[in-house]
């Protein structure tokens, strides 16, 4: 593989990243209002450049456990996940990973995933959570498992309400999105 470089996302990258997200995650999945926050805290946003062009991005967010629990409890019963964390503890949330379809199978997604993971670990932020698409052929589950992530559960129709609210089109099933998700977690041992 030719050399792929990973850089922090800058403001001048946002138009290109918006196009990438519309292609990979579904039209309007990420709003321009959300996108403008990527180069700032509490986000960790990385871009991959391959052959002098944007190939992909990985975006994570540092979030207080009490705020992440609110997101979890919208989808899971409170008793299903009991981690005994202080409400003010900062945890990691792997929000987005996308690589242009023609740039896939070159290790770019794995490079971005590893670098995002390392960014959380470097800042001593654990646990780290990830909601991933649960469909046959999604290699993300195997990649995260190889990095030490464990599956905590599955969530039916995870993006359905949001897809209707934001009117975005899932690249797999359209609108409303009826895809299921897996919740995965990495916890430093």
C-alpha cells in the first residue's frame, strides 16, 4: 500500500468531510452544525490522506459518563449495563468511522481506528464505547474485538428514530433506518 497519512481534522477539511459522510454514513446523517465541532474539544477527529486526497475519517468524543448513560438508556434497559462509574468520569465514544468505498480494503479504516483508540488511551480515557452496524460482512466488530473491545449487547433499530427525526438516508436500508447496532466497549485492564 502506498503511504497513508493520518492528521487531525482542520476547519478547511469540513466541506470534503461532509461529502464523505454523506456517501458513507447516509445523506444528512451528520449535519453541518455537528461537523463544525469536529476540530474542537471534546471531539477527537482524524482524517486519512491517501494519494493526496481525503480517504476517510474517524471521530470520537470525550463525554461524561452521566451524559453517555442518558444516550444508552434511550436504547437499553438500565439493568443491562452496570459499570459503577462516577457520573463525572470522562469516557470515550467512538462516533464515526468512514472510508470512501474506492479506498476500502487498503487498511485505512484500521489505521484510523487504531489511531483514534490510541488517542483515548493516551489521554487515559477509558472505558471507550462504540455503536457499530450489526449486519453480515461488517468487519468493524472483528477489528474492535482484536483491539480488546467486548460486545455488551445488540440494539434493534438503533438509528430508526434519529433517521426519521433528521431525515437521513441509511446507505444500507434507506429511511427510516431499520439497522441494528452492537454496543462494544474497551476497558483498560
